């Protein structure tokens, strides 16, 4: 993957009653002052239509849940929002665009999400567009390469991602675009330097469903894990550590047992040496007694061997 590029300088700007907002250091007409905000009460922020299919619903949650479960990948203290099927209002007098998944850095979740002005992603209130918008192709009516392509560019979303699981558009399963000036240019890789994450296709199980999924990954191509995957990883690590501790304990017991056996063998060797020394002393004493008895009888024991 390419080297990570420096981030855009972001500084927080707080307004009374809206402390979740931030404002990037950039002069953009989209980022209007509160007095220029739209009449939120007149806007349609949701239409209560259901998710189009099971796969898309699971895919959206896989992308959003994993970021919150492994938030250290975006920076432990870095605020961010990742949302699914939430409207992005990017200009006055224009309807919202609704990405399947969006990611926006350096912004915070509003405290009162039920408030009309907080129900969607209003660029005018957050002070910046999302960095990433992801569209999941489920049919040929989504206009992912048509009006949406133009709308996301107008909204100045840095990265536009089209995930086409069944390649219905016949242009590849995964395409990643980056905004250059006012147009999107398709990237030759899937690394999103602005958020310090990449995208990868991964085959495996998510919530009992085996498929090819779109996943976040880091600069070392390691997947950004879901909460369940993190728990499983911790469980395996705990079991491994426990097994290692048991092996070390067993090895310590075996070493202690071997040391005890060596100590016992040493004591036995010392006892045997002591017994041999004692036997030798006793034999010497016996020889001396015999020699003394011979001398008492007038016999020189030293001459007996001649």
C-alpha cells in the first residue's frame, strides 16, 4: 500500500447548542453560518422505506460496526461518524443523497439525535462533507455511475466507492474513486490515505453468512475487526497464554523434579563414598590390629611378605 499522506488540518469550532460540529480550515461556500442554514422542519429526512436486501443490510453493518469496535484504527481519541442509509444534505434546495455507508472524521455524534436538524448529515452543520461514501449495487436502478456519481462530486466527498457484489454493472466488483478538483478519478489501489484505511474483498463468515464481503483494512493489510472478531481474538490469545503458562508451570515442575532427582543422586553418591571410605578405614584398622598382635608374639609382620 502507498505511504500515508499528511491529514488536512482540522480545528474544532463550537457554536452554542451544537458542540458536536467541527469546521475544517477551508473556505467553502457549503459551510454556511447558522443564519444561512435551511429550514430543517420542511425537509424530508427519512422516508421509512425498508433496506433493499439482506446482504446489503449485513454489509452496511459490517462496515460501520467494525470501525466502532476497532476505533483505534482511526485513532483512539479521534472523533468520527460512520453511518448507514442516512441522508447527506450538501446544498440548499437540493435533495439529500443517501450513501449505503458514510465515514466522516473529526465530527461527533449529536447529543439529541431525535432533533429534526440532527437526524441527517447536514454539511452546513457539520462543517464538512464526509470523507467516504460507499454505494452497494443491488440492482440496475441505483444510478451509482450516473446522478450519484455527479452528486457526490458536487458534495465534495473525497472518496466514492462502488461495491458491486454480483458485478451487475459489468465494471468490476470494487471500484474506488478519489476527487481531483471537481471530478472523480478511479484509483489504481484501494488505499484511502485521508482516513488512513484501505478496503479489501474478504471471503468468510459474517453472522453465519458466508460470502465475499467488503472490509476495512490497515496499512499492513490486516482486517479491521468486528466486536465478535475482537472477542474471539482475545479468547484465543487468553487460551494461548493460559496454555503457555500451564506448559511453563509443567516445565518448572519437571525441572524441579529433575533437580530433586539430581540432588538425591548426589546424596546417594556421597553416602556411597562415605561408606566406601568407612569400609577402607575399617579394613586398615583390622590390618593394624593383626600387625600389632603379630608383634606381641615376636613376629615382625613386615618380614612375613619376604
